C-alpha cells in the first residue's frame, strides 16, 4: 500500500495543493481500519476528524424513531467523508458506519482547523475542496428529494 | 445529429401491409412480477408471425375496454417470436395490463420509433445509465451486447433505483456481471439499515469513471431530469454528445407521426425518437416550455 504522502497528491480532493500544504495535511493524517459494523463516528459527537476512504464502504445514517437507522448516503473508494470538522459547532450530523472492511486515512481536523486559522491561504485551499464535496452531496440530496423514480414517468 | 433508425417492417412483410392503427392480437403467455408494482408480460402473436424489433423501440399496447399506452419493448431482439414488455402500474390501462394473466388477449400496434443501435459502440466502451423503470427499455440493448460481448471493450451498467425493493431484474443484473463481464453498479435513493450497497445519485456513478470517454457510446433511459444531469456529467467526462443516446418519453398516441401529441419542437418522438442523440436533445431539454 502506498504511503499517505504518496497517495494524497493522486487523490482528486488534494490535487493541486501546494507541496507545503500537502505536507502539512499529510502530517495530520494516519491510516485507520474499520471492521464491518464499526462506526467511524456518531451523530452529536465532536467532529475533529475527516476521512478519505481508500477501500471499503461506509453508510451515513440517521436515527429514525421506531425503526432501524435510515441510510441517507454512502461513501466508497476515494470518497471524502465528513465536513463537520470545518463548520461550527464542529459536531457530527450523522452516524457513519462501515458496512464492509474499510481502510481509510483519518485527518486530524482539529489540528487542520488551527492551521487554517493561522494561514488563510491554507484555509482557502482546504475550504474550496470541502465545499466541492458539500456541493456534490447537496446536489445529490436535492435531486433525490424529487423522488424521480417514484413519480410516473 | 447521428441518424438513428428503427428496424421497422421489411418490404412486403405483414407489418408493412397492416394498417398501423389496427391492433394485432397477442396472447399473454407468461406474467412475471419484477417489483411491488412492476410486471413483465411475455406475449405471443395469435397469428404466429414473429415481430422483428430494434432494441429501444416501443409498441402501443391496447388493453381492450381500457385503452392504449406506449410501452417500450424489454425483450430480446434475437427472440422475435416473443414480445416482452415491462410495465409499471401507474394508471387505469397499466393496471389492466399488469393484472393480465396467461391467456389474456392484448392488442399491439408497432413496433414504432428509433432504436438504440448499440452496435455502433463495437470496438469501444459502452455505458448504460438507467433510472427506475428506465432499465426495461435498455434491457434489449444490454442483451445484444451480452450476445456479442467480445466485440465491445468495457461495458458499464450504472443503475439508480428508488429503494432496494424497486431494483428491476435482480437476477439478471448478477448474471450480466458474472457471465458477461459487465460492470454493474447499482445505487438507491433510499437505503435501509440492512442495505449494503450504494446510496446516492446515479450521476455520482458516472463521475467515478472507469470508461474511456472518447470511445464510449452512452445510452441513458430514465426520468428526464435524471437523464439531463447524467448527460451533463458524461459530457463533463468527455463523452462526445453525438455518442450519447437518450430515450425520451412524451405522450405517444398514434405512433406514426400524425397526431402531434409527442411533438418536441420539430421532432415527433414516436417516429424521430424515442431514442435521440444528446447533441440534438441538449438545447431542447433545457427549455421548460418544451
């Protein structure tokens, strides 16, 4: 398996980052592994981490009363999971649960927040990338709200 | 525009000499339940004459006493002796059709319209993008590819459904993957806790790539909003617009380009469509008044 420093520049999320910023980000990262059923994080807990999935599958879930959790989205190889580390009050909005053996890179969001505040250029570079992820997920959620497949074609 | 043609009746054939407004009698030989509200009817012609059709074409299905609806053919073009339609129960006529048991007589006009012409993708990659019941009109083209799999390179089927229970042709999806090396990726809008597959938009599957855009032939069928976004993502990835084919749905009535119910600007979708290329459709799909 490639090292984190080798992997990051090839990943679309980190593509184009200055070498110094990439090194800083890599310095805040560790490899992690989750077994099926294991949670990456829980709703309401402090969001001090975000993940890039290297291999595996993660469900983003919301607890529903009187029933099992509802899966609102899923993440797979190369997907970025979590932006709550960058948005106050820095609490997870969903549960994230591995549904198969999942290898990921975990980034210390709390550490990166500090770097972003200290250097606006780093903050802007990371925020641009996180906003792209947010935009994609928001678009997906909006279109799914239309319930296209449920309506008569 | 890349011209797409339906196979249509051959000169002198019974279909050519037959009045296009006269339903031809067929008998239901098999009825399969695909999902909660969707069924596939296998029909055999009463006169025994096979019905040649091109993948992507549709027929007008006549439920005697109820009315007539346009339904895409979902069967195998290599089996003109059997006509298959996959029908979702959404109204009075389709309710009659999905309840039709073996032996029920049903009238058929057609086949009508243009086909997918998936053979134009030979030598390159093929990407099928299906949403909901839109997988049914693509099935004949997928079966064509399976029958000549060696002539295509990578083949992807990217399929979005509402829930795991709404996934069509589940056994075939597995078989297409296992036996025909088709990269089948399924995503649903709403997943339950037990669902271990993908949850999200089908367009997100396109964005992940896995195909050579320049040589790709992309065929899309599903709700129009989904196809619009799918085509935009395919174009973003570099698939030429003339190599994207979308199956459009309007209010088909006559099936022969006379009544105008299915008009989309200068196109009568029952004869110029339903399959059109995206270079033609792009300016039309973004116009709300059309």
